[in-house]
């Protein structure tokens, strides 16, 4: 069985690499390195994929940085999955035609499954990653948030995943918002629960990785992929270490 794929992350705002703390746009850290340089650095360190988020798009519900993202896809040597503010099938087609491997659909996967299923039928399930960013409610139930994490959903994670079981989509990305950007460990219990319930999906984990032990704990669950962002930017460990551990 192959090891989980490590996806280094690039979050974009104003054409820069940034990271947010718990998804809060007011708690933002900017990094000096350009997004394309960052992507090339990840490629040199052994990455095969990269996860790129248009945070301007996620916040404003309008894709903002498609040209920069397709530049990364064409020039980095990496396979790119990307999302943030994607609302029209033409935007998805432009990204895919520009070299992006998979488009990441978040809020709309929760709020408008009929439209997302239509896109999947038109473009092919292999072109999609469903991104469900969850908040754990008082009963311990994961509920997806929408609009750049600004609104909580009435639906449970299980309800949303059930809706996509028959679409052919394999790639599903789940983030525990409370863990994101905090560097204090991932919600391994949540991921173990998803893997137990939904063997049909290829689960990509996201949020909370702050140490090599956190990476090892996730690898022990054997998800399809692990997204790592802030820890790489803060030099907690190297991408090579994350891939080889």
C-alpha cells in the first residue's frame, strides 16, 4: 500500500503566500517568498502535488487569482489542486485547461449539491476534490462551514458525504477549522471515523500539523493524503522529513 501523499499548501491573498489562524482573515501572516518560488521549492524537496487556495476568492465568493494559479500549474512541475471562490463552470474549465489537475469545491458542495453534481457529470469526477471544512458541535457532530468558514451549516458531515456517494468523486478533503493554523495536532479521531464510515472516498486530511509526530500520527491512519501548510512555512520540519517519516 502506498504511503499517504503529502500536499504542501499555498494560501494566496493579494498574490502573496499567507497563512490564517483558525481561518480568521484578521489573523493573517504574510511570507516574503513568491507563490511560484514556493511551489518550485516544494517540487525540489520531493512534492508531487500542491494544494493552492485562493483566499481572496473564498472570502469574496469570486475566484480572484486564476492566472497566478495556472502559472503555478504550468511552471512548478507539480500537480495542482485548487479552490476558493469557484462559482461558475467556466472558471473550472479555465483552470483545468490551464493545467490544474483537480478543482476543489467547498461551500457549494454543501449549499448547492445539484449544481456541483452537474459539474461533476460535465467535467468528470476525477477532476474534483470535495472540501468540507467542519466545526464540531456541542454533541461532537462535525458540521461543514460555508463562505470561507464564516457560516455554519445545518447539515452534518455525514449527510453531505452521503449525497456524493454515487457521483464517482473519490477525493475528499476534510479540515477541522478549530485545528487549522494552530500547529497543535490534527483531529485524528474525526479522520479515523471518516475512514471507517467511507472506504469509497480517498480522504485528504488538513489542519493542525505542527510536528513530525503529527504527520506520523496521521500516516498511521493511512489516509490518501495529508495537507501541510503553516508548519512548513514556520520551519517546524522540512517537506523531505514529512515525506520520508
